[in-house]
C-alpha cells in the first residue's frame, strides 16, 4: 500500500487528495449502519472511507437508544455503554401491563458512547473516517454509481470514487433518491424527546405509553439511562395524524399526572428530535455500484420504531457483500443483489409482520389500546419481550392466543391466521 492510500484523511487536509480519494468502498453516513458496513468491508480486505456530514460521530442524538442486551452482547458492545432495565410497563388510558425481569433483557444505550465505540472499531479495522464531509450527490457513469461528490472541511466540493458505494445516510436517503432506486419517505415517525436529569425517577423502570391523550397514532416513552438521566419522548406517525410531537411532549406531565411525581425536580439537559421511516422495507436496496443500508433502506422495525440493532446487522451484511464485490471485480446490480437476498432471508418476514402490526395499531382508538394492553397483561414477561422484540414464531403467536382465546372472536383473527401461515 502506498502512503497516499494509507493516510487519505491527512492528505485531504493538506490538499493533495486526488489519488487518496479513490477507495474500494465509500460509505455515506457515519451512523450505526455506515460505521458497521465500513468495519465489515475493511475487515474483509477492502479499502474503505466513511463520509459523515456532521462534525462529530454520534452527535446530534436523534434516537432514544432502547435496545436488547442479548444483541449488544452479540455485537460486542461493552456493558458500560448500556443501562439494563428491570421493569417494563405499558400504559393505556385505563389499563396497565407491568413486567418484571430479574435478569434484565432490554436496555437503554449511551447512544453517543456506542456510536463512538463503533467508530473506533471501524478505524481500528483500517477505515478512513471523515467527519464534516457532507455528500451532495452520487457520481453516475454508464448507469452505475462510481462515487460521490462531497464537500471537504474547507467547504470545497470534490469527487470521491469507488466501485461500490453504500448509502447509509439514514432518513435523508442521500444517494438512493438521486439515482431513482427509491423515493423519499412518505410515511414516517416524528419524535421529540428531552434527555432529563430526573432525580426522582426509578432507574429500573421503562414506560411505553399509548393513547390519544399522550401520543395520537404513536406512543410516548420514558427510558432511564443511568446516573439519574431519563429520555422522555413522544412520537407520532405522519401523515396518519398531523399532531405535533413537540407540543404533546411539553404537556406530558399535565396529560399524564400519574407519572408527574417521577419527574418532580427534573430538568432538561438535552433536546432531541428525529424522523424514522415507517413504510416498510424498500422494494430494492441494491443497484449497479450502490447498496443502501439501515434507515436509508427502511431496515428498521416499524413495530415500535426500533432501528439501531437492525442498522448494525444490515450494515455488516452490506459491508461484507461490498468487499466480496470488490474481490470479484464485479459491482453489477446482479452481483450486489445477493445482499438483498441475504437480508430478506434473515429479516424479511419479521419486518413484514411488524409493518402489518404497525399499520393496525397506529389507527387504534383509546378503547382498543385498553383492550390491547389488557391482552398484553396476560402474557408472561418472556412472551412480552419476544413480542416487543419482534421475535415472531408460531410458538409465540399460539402462546398469545392460548392466554387470550377471546382474540379469535375479534378482527385480530385475520392477522393471526396470516401470521401463522407466514411462519409455517
Ligand atoms: C425519535 C426517535 C427515537 C428512536 N428510538 C429508537 C430506539 O429507542 N431504539 C432503536 O433501536 N431505534 C430507535 N430509533 C431509530 C434509530 O434511530 C434508527 O433506526 C437508526 O439511527 C438508524 O441508523 P442508520 O445508521 O441507518 O441512520 P442514522 O443513525 O440516521 O445515521 C445516518 C448518518 O448519515 C449522516 N448523513 C446523512 N446525510 C448525509 C450526507 N449527505 N452526507 C454525509 N453524511 C450524511 C447523518 O449525519 C448520520 O450520522 C429512533 C428514531 C427516532 C427518530
């Protein structure tokens, strides 16, 4: 490897960048999908650069960081970067379901800490990571993506080239919308959240709160993350409703006085907003020279708007296929389509069912939420966790029906029939 190849970032800063702007794989976006795609591609032998528009990885935070301990362990995230949860409570207007976990299964991430950890891993694998490098558009030649146009830290636009480019730009879908592979998102969750210091909040307890009072066509959440900090947020689905999540958030304790004591003496330390795709998986997420991963491909679960672990898994898959394409000297749409097949084989069914559930529950009335939470309350803590994770299986659905035989006499029957037929 030449010096130009090994120190691209430094050469860019000193203005001798042309040769150094050629890589095997370019990744647009340094969120969890992009960082993990880059690490995977580099680990499999590719020369990789990540272009991130923000000046810092993991800033600004636009997620609540709810996740699962088993996944964090499997993904090698150090335990000091997540806070374990012992009690999960679902609140509907007139019903509640509470689940206690002696051995915690879910957690709330130190989001910035986790993303910076992933960035460190990517750099250790040999990735050139370039913060403050907004990508403007793809470079397309003979119908294939061959690079991008991005600005550098001195605000000068230039070309970056690679046979495989990965769009990991999240909700903004920077490349795929400009190559015609996908359109912009039409249905999405809009969330607003305070990250509070809340000395009276029970750090073991996580709440998911539904109903028109707190979050029409969505839900509110309280996610403790250790050391007195709690993320309190509201998300609504657009365009299903035009409610403003920020207004509902500011009125939260008035609208839900039962939780007001937990927030006595609390004050905001950070304010976050974000958008999450809520229209199911993109029909296509690979084309000649281009892969899309994470939110850019609609790879998050629409069940509760959970995307971090899925972004990591799908990013890894995209990075591995990108490196295979580089090794094979074949970045054709046909070759890269193996990424779509692999992803659908692993996540397709789960995401399809989550989206079906999301479309149903987003339209639920308060009475339906009361009935839904009453149904949840009959489940075991393990079943509730499987359902929330989207770990669907015939066994899980049959277990839910066994504890709630009345469901078979409602409109839910159609869903269970369909789900069971999909799950074989
Ligand atoms: C309010 C809210 C709450 C959420 N809560 C949770 C939760 O509790 N748990 C969970 O698992 N998921 C949650 N999610 C979803 C989760 O945040 C996403 O699924 C996840 O961030 C997707 O990761 P990603 O890497 O695909 O995209 P992102 O995290 O969005 O990363 C994309 C990166 O690309 C960069 N970028 C964008 N455009 C360009 C460009 N033109 N040039 C260069 N860089 C660019 C961005 O700056 C960003 O760093 C939530 C989402 C929202 C909106």
